[in-house]
C-alpha cells in the first residue's frame, strides 16, 4: 500500500493524498521522502498545472511520528544527529511546497496538528471541512512547535500565531478561516467539489503566469517596501514581454478566449 497516492486528471489537477490513516498520516521519514519527491516531480511536469494536497482517514496530518522520533534517541548523542536530519528534511519539504512553481491547495478534513498544521500553512491556499481542527500542541508535551511556527507566523498575525503556539488549544475551521490560516471552510460533503472548482479555475490560467506570480509573491513579502516595488516592477516588465501576456491582453481587447502557450 502506498502511503502517498497520486492522481492527475485531464485538466492538469494533480491530487496528492496522504494515505497512512493508521498513523494519522504522520510525517514519518517515509512520508516526508514521498512528499518531497512528489512535489519535485510535479514542479517539473508540464502536464501538472495545480496540486491538491488531501488525506484519507479521520486526520489530515498529526505531525511528526513521535514513536519514530523517540526511537531516534538511542544514539550516544541522545538523538541530536537524527533530530537534525529529520527536521532538516521536514523543512526542505515545506520549502519545496512554497518553491514549487505550481499552485498548491490543501484540502483539509479532520485534524491538522503540529507539523500537520505547518503543512497546511505552507500551501498557497487551503479549504477546510467545517469539522476540521488545527493546533500547534507541542507545549503540552514540553516541545515548542518552533518549525511549525515559521509557516504559521507567515499566515496569521503575531497575536493569533502566539495564541495557538502558547496555549496549544484546538482551533476550529471557522476560526482558522477568520484568522487567515485557511481561505474558507465548507461542509464535508461539499469540500472536494469546492476544492476541485477552485483548482480547475486556476488550472485554466497560463502556467507561466502562475509560476511567475507565485515566485514573486513570496520573494517580495520578505523585502522592505521600496525594494519590493523595485523587484515587482522588474518582474512585471519581464512578464509583459512574455508571449502569454501578449496573447492574453490581445484576447481581452479582441473579446475572445486566450490560447495559452505557457511561455
């Protein structure tokens, strides 16, 4: 049984499904390896236009596999080398989602806790079932959710992030939408259809334009205001010179549907 399922439809929507329900889709070494490879492959595949990250079972993702992490303590260094390796691998996967040129949508059912919450926050968009819940509960077990904090604090305000990190309390899907952790919540029965409608709408755009915009969004967010405008202006000049921008503007003026070359 594969712990990560891949399904690419004719619209270019790739569905990646976490499929280790018995372990609550924990981010084990094997799951992290599968996810890293899947996002690398999808980023290079011209047939993939949008990625949906979903999960089977009652949990979207319960974070790191704590039994596996505990087993890593057996070395003379009490696990320092192992913990460094696994957390570096996890950070690489999260950055791989952000750096992937294809838009990534999290489709969240059940709970998303600790690194599972980090996984949702690392995606470009997220839609949750109204029964979903989110938390960064490390404080309950003496382990502050420091790496999930990186993604969380880039999605919600400082006060909201700190509330989740310091209390470890569960956050409802409705509250997650209010603070910006997810775009919106919907009924469990409507979730898949709503996410697919969003994915297909995005997939209909020029993939060159989407990749340009995603890369620029995250880059400018880390810059001072003046630098961000200088950078974004250069990006827009290059974008204006692209064939798809010329085609799209021409199609708008001529009142016809554009024919993308993805270039």
